[in-house]
C-alpha cells in the first residue's frame, strides 16, 4: 500500500501525508476525466487501470467506497456488494436499506465469486488495497477494470477517494460539494483549537481491532482534533496495513493521557471495553486509567464512513479540549453531518443508541 | 575417553537444567520499559517490604509483578508443556514425526475458542472453550480408534481426520462470525504471550503442573512403552492403561497451554529431537531436559520479541527461528535422528 514507507520510524510518520499527496496528484493527473473518453488512473496499489467512459454498473467490495457511492447519490448503480456491508454493517442498513437486497459477491475469507461477477456484468469493481492479489486476479481473469482504494486513516486519502469516485461515476459536483463540506468542518475544528504546542495535545493511545495491544500507526482524526497519537512513530507490523501490535509494557512506557477504544462494534461484540480497561490492574499506573480518561471512539468501520469520521473528529475535539468545545451539541452536529452526506434525518441519534454511546451526547 | 564424555554430557545436562532459572532472571530485566538492574532490585525489595524503598515508581511494580512476571512464567510453563508433550508422544508412538498436536488438540482448541467468541462473547473466556474442545477432539480420536486392530496407526490416522474435521468446523464458524469477532479470533490463533496475566496462570499452571508431574513420574515407563507391546507386557507393564495415562497427561498440558497462548508450532517437535541428539534417547533424561530446553527456547524467543522489536511478533515465528538452526547444526554434526 502506498502509505507504507520502509525507511525508518520517523520517516514512516512524517512522510505519510507527502506520499499521499504525491499519489493523489498522480491520480488527478492521470485520471482527469473527459466526457466520452476512457480514463486511466493509478490506484493505491500503484496499478494503472483503464476506466470506461461511462460507468453505469458498479460492483463495490470495499465498504468505504460503497458508503461514498451512496453519499454521492450513485447507490442505484450498485449491482453487488461485499459480505460485510450486506450482513454486518448496522449503520449501512439505515443509510441504504436497499443495499441488503444486493447480491453479495465476496465472502469472509476474501474469496470472490467470479461467476456471479460475470453475471452481474459490472463496468468497474472497487476493492481494498490490503487484499493484494484480488484486484489483479479479478481483472486478469474477467477483463473488468478493478480499482483498489482506501483512505488508510488519512483525510487527504478520503477526500481524494470521494473526488475520484465522483469523477469516475459522473457525480463530480456532488463529490466536490461533499469534499468542501468535509474540509470546512475540519478547518473549523482546527481553527477553534488554534495552534497547539505539542504538550497541549493530549497523548492518546488507540486500542483498535478487538485488542488492547493493537493500534493504528496513523489516525488523522486524533491529530485534527488537537490530540497526539502516541503510536504515530511506529511502523505497521504488516505491509499494506496501518496497524501494529505493541506490548502492554509499551503502554506503561508511553503513559498516555487518554485511551480510546474502537467502539464501532455493537456493544455485545466488543472484546475490549472501557470498563475492562479501567479495571485492568496491569495498567493501574497509567495516567489515563488513574484519571479515568478511557473512552470509546468510532475508529475504523471496515475502513471509514465519511460522515462518521467527521463526527468522530468533532467528538474527539470536545473530549481533548472541553474548554473550547464544551458547548458543542454533538447530537445536533452529528445529525446534520449525516443529513448532509446521506440525506437522512436523526441517523446519528440512532447510531448513538445502537452503539450505546450515551457519553457522546452528555 | 567414555568417562570423559559421560562427565561432559552430565555437565551439559546440569547446564540445561539450570538454564531456565538463569533465563528467568534475565527475562525479568528485558522489556521496552527501561528499568535498570538496580531499579529492578529496588522494586523487588519494595515488594517484600514497601518501607524499604517507598520511592519506587508504581509503574515499576506493575511492570515487574503484573506484566513481566506472569509473562515469563507463562513462557516457561508453555515451553516446558509443549516440549514434554511432544517428547512423550514421540516415544509412545515410536515415531519421530509426531508432534504435540497430532491428536487434534490444536484444531479442537481453535474451534472451541471460535465457538466461545462467536456465541458467548467476552463474558466467557475463549480459553475455556479452547480447552474443552481440545479435550473433546482427543476424546473423539480415542473413542473412534479404540476398537481398531492396529491401534496406534489407527490413532494417528484418526488424529489427522479429527484435525481436518475440526478445521472444517472452524471455517464454518468463521464464515458466520462477525468480522469483529474474527479479528479477536485471528489474534488468538496467531499465538502470543502479549496479554499474559495472573488469571491466565491461575487457569493453566495447575493443569500444566499436574500433567508434567505425571509425565515425569512415567518417564522410565516411556522407555518400556517404546518397545513392542509384547516386550512391555513381559516386563509387567499394563500397556493399554499406561498409554492412556500418557495420552491423557499430554492432552492436559497441551490443551492448557494452547488454550491460553494459541497455537505455537514446532516447539514440541524440535525440542525432543534436540535433546535426543545431545543426550540420547533414554526418556528418563529426555523428559526433564525437554522441559528445561523447551522453557529456555520459549523464554529466549519471547525475550527477542520484547527486547528487539517495537511491536509484538507471533512467538511461534521465533521459537522456530531459534530452534530450527540449532536443530540443523546438531543434525549435521551428529548425522542421526533418533528413533
């Protein structure tokens, strides 16, 4: 994946944005769409993919792209989805109820039903870049263009994705509108926090992916909200991902001010809970535990939900800097963000209820 | 000359028996949180008598007592358990290719843990499900192969079939599990000591200790059981009962270890061979030395993970990286494999 840089710990964190920008620019340069002409783009696996001039039938095996397509208004062009979005994504069922009736093409072990793909006859297929062999395998055997994309914890990546998918599907204006909205919201947060010295940014540890010791080495919402991800300097433990597995001792060494636990799962499916972490005696000397600053955040949701990550950044800003965001009505803001992206009312209120995130609305 | 060799072998055996204790102390000083030997010493003293060193940071005590100590003890126990299990089963089956998972323990444990994670959630520790189904898998193997004519060939074949059966069941559970549960399951399957706690030790250590003591007491009988059944019977051994006892004890310790730390491959295969290449095939020596060497290799592998890398690497990778080169060097030197 393009976001991984092998030249050292420091380089890994500081180069991510520049690498992203470089490839984003490449995408735009190569992929400037012209009506009626086929376009060539480079995806996140650095594959050059030729896209047909009109994209009417879309198969999305990447939940983040599926959500973007719905937000763009291209939901009716979806001819098939992956198993996660159809079966396990409790939010997507609210956003796009028709999605559950779409054919499911991929299975939990990442195998893909190629015969079904042929039957669905898509013009383009979206996959995630972590499934390294899948894009080439499908494209080679079926001759259908396959684009591997993911934001990988970066706002730049997400915005480029929205723009690219909008351009490829003919929803360029809507994509620009969503992009502008997203950027304005983030800008308003960073302007409110103002320039922050390093010591004014709460040092934050993120316990993601159902484990206390698995953490992302890059997660922009924390930075944008005026915090600091203390794992930012680490390399991912597997190429093509942004996650690593650390030791419990490392958490004590870091002594974070705040611990955030991925909470996008339904409460009954959570393996790591706020209560469990607060009661974990091994972490008893950690500042975040002593001050009881352990909270749920959304985190990845089989990649991101563009509206969700925006609301999450607002929530984190209030959590990190209550003196500046204390009066923020998160429920109202959250519902407005979801309305902007998906055109539905009270989605965030429903989400809070299903995830048991009542702390978010206090 | 022979006397000199014997003394050398005895000296080496004593060295390997003491090694785990030395490594235990060294391991307590290794970790990403830098604590000097002096700091460690003061921490130990402050635990014994808090008044002696009241200035010791609370983090030092948490790291030493709640993180490093249970982790190192668990590494020792699991290393010893898997190695002794492998050594005993290789002797029992008279087959050098047998490992500790041959009777379906690993796939049974994996299925049990998956089932627990999917249907019972976090309220029920997956280790319990793992242990129960590891025992169920071995029970199924014994039950199915029990009446076959050539019993031990039948046992091995049934073990392979049961392994395949539980692997298929595991795939089925994975298919229906939510992705979040799968994340937790895959982490467990990788095999790791990263979340070792006293609770894990309370569950696994008594079971492992009981199994190890049984196998240690049976070590000379393993020599007899390595002979043909007729020869063993002529020496007054109740072959069937003794074999079942060995299988029960190996199941107990392997299931207890696997349920806590996941599947750690190769250890139970490599270590007994290392011991036999160095000290011969007498199980009176093989059993205790396998325990000592298995514990040592496991601690060294875990020390490498905790000391050298900034992130946790599945320990099975390092047990193989440490064990296999030694195995190959010895194989080349001795030019023989025990049977």
